[in-house]
C-alpha cells in the first residue's frame, strides 16, 4: 500500500510522516541508534541530537495541529480546488479542501518539529526503521540547510513548491531506500496489532491528486539519485542552496545540472489590472498528469516535456461565476499545436462535447458541462479560458 498520508502531509507542508503501528514501548531508545544510521548514510553530522518525544494520541493530535495550522491557507486551497474543477482535473462533486485537510489529520503517526528539533511519535503506534531514518534525514536537512526558510508555502507557485519538496523529500526517500527495508535494523515496532490505530481518511482522493502528492517522493528520489551520481553528496548538499525551480527540472535532472532554468523562455508578465483571486504556475508535471486523464501516458509525457512556462489566473465574476485563464508557452509552434490538440481531446472527453478541429487557431464551445470555453493558439502560446 502506498504511504499516501505521509506523502500528502509531507509533500505539501514539509516535514511530517506517518507509519503503521504496534504497542507502546519506549521507541525513543532506538532513535539514537537510527540517528547514527541516518548520519552515516547521508554523510552529514548531527549538530545536536534530536529530541524524541512520545505523546498520547490526544496530545499528539494537538501538537500536530499546532505544527500544521499556521501553514494552511484555506482560501488558497479552495481556489485551487475551484481551478481543478473548472479544468476538469478533479470531479466537480469532490470536497477538495476538506478532503485534503482531512488527509493531513487522519493518518499521521509521527512528525518532525523543526523549531524544537523534536521527533514526535504518537503513542500506541509503531514506526519502522526506514521511516524513522527518513524523518531523521529531515532533521539533518533542517540543521544544515534551515528548511523552514526554504519554502514559502503561501507565496510560491505549486510548480515551484513541488520542485522544492522534490529535493527535500527525494533526499530523505533516497536514504530511506538505502536502509534496505529495515531488515538489518531493529524496528521501532514490536509488530503487535494495536487498538489505537489511526483512522484512514474518510474521503478518497482521486488518483490524479495522489500522483501530484507523490511527486516529491517518486520523481524527487530519481532526481536526487541522479544529482548524487553526477556530483556526489556535495552536489546534493549544494542543491539545497540552489533548489530546482520547476517540476521540469526535477523530471529532467540533466537540465537542472546544465542550469536550464536560465535558458527557459518565459511568458511576459500579465498586464497590470486588478489582481486575480488566485494565480499559479502549474508546470510540466501537472500538465502531464492532467493530459494523462484522457490520453495515453506516453503521449502526455511527450507533449508536456515541451513546456516552457505558464500563468494561470482565477477571477470571480458576477452571479457567482468564475473564470480561469491559463496562458501556456511551448518550445515551438509545433509543440504548442500538439498541446492544443491534446487539450481539446481531453476537454471534449471530460466535458462530453464533440471533438473540435485542432487546425483552427481559435476554438469556442458553450455547453452546460464546461460553461464557455475558449482555446486559442498564437505562435508558441496556447491560452485556455473557461467561464462557468
Ligand atoms: Zn519526508
């Protein structure tokens, strides 16, 4: 089973994890031993020992909420859900923000608290050695690279955040993998079933959201491994002072190594009008995941990897209607046309309207399912506008 709760919480908010569980015992004794393992594998010393604290469930939950709440930006989360629905990325009936938040709070069993250098365990649950090592790598990252300053969850685009978390989580996941399934180490679990198992989230996140949330772990691990192979552990350490800025750099570490970020074409800034309700840059990985909803994975990958830049803005209109405008920039006119064709196919499929002709520079559809849709291409730019 995929450790989705771990991914959700850690992927979006940083340095938190969950595990599966056994009977209470002093599992903190093992943390000193596992700290040595983490330090050796990661090639960094602990500047100070991590405090391990085991809390009863109610206190644990309170501490966890206190850790997470300041980072939750509910209006942003709601706007993001609105955008995903307008684009047909998630079903319109999904209670997006509540479902995401519920996932944070329902399945977490341990987390690392940067400000206090604390490793907090939920009493009555078990945590496996590789997972503990993963968290201890976050403690090392925090001591050496000051994680808290690294990512501003509120200010950065989702593309930039996914890229930053890919380095942070990819590094910890790569070390976790090297622990070797925990077989050589004493588990922090005694293996017993427990009565106090943390409840899984009641609402099921769609697969495409699961994929976005798993990105920092899966693509991040590949990214870190490539950087490590190319320049050793010092190259990984240096990356924490020069984070990848887009999911494109994480998906193509060779571009990151060549400093491709500087070569990318960028869209000009939008004309100064009223600031939108919400704005974002979605990036290559989102576009790939979006296209995969309706197209073969291979085609989605090939289209998305020609991405250069995008800007998305959400506006609130009278009568409680919303408009999303999404400008995208591609490597070439041909790449833009491929994206436009793939997008039209996807939108027709998701919103059940007849296929549109990709040869036309501008396409427009009005239907109850989608609202008013405009897709237009000018050179290497494609702009999508949906009002509903
Ligand atoms: Zn993590």
